[in-house]
């Protein structure tokens, strides 16, 4: 399975407080997400403020992308919502 994170579209904060980021899986673009809970517990976001969430996302991007890659391989390339438990 060919998985990459092309960064053609900037990650965005959703109405639910997750960060949504673009992923390319076998030539198809999908959106994966990471929860605000994971960003606060694992990557040090101080609050639910958009800037805090995005800052922690960029600081943890390497780990976040690796976790997304691992779960995409497990689930056959369907969109993933990463939670705090995915990083323990």
C-alpha cells in the first residue's frame, strides 16, 4: 500500500475540534483526523483554541503521520480518526 502525506491542502480544525489532514493512499486522496483529546494528552495542546491545536499537530506531525500510516495499513486505506489511545 502506497501512503503519503502530500501537504497540498493545509490541515484544518473541524467543527468537532479535530485536525483533519490530507492523505494519499494508492493514488486516492482521503482525509484523516486526530482528536483534540489526543492533541492535548499526547502533543501538549494547551486548549481547544485553533492555534493551540494546529501548533501541537505540527509539533507531533512525524508521530501522527506514522500512527495514521499504521492504521491505514490495518484498515485497508479507509479514513482514520486517531484518538489518544492510539499513541499509548
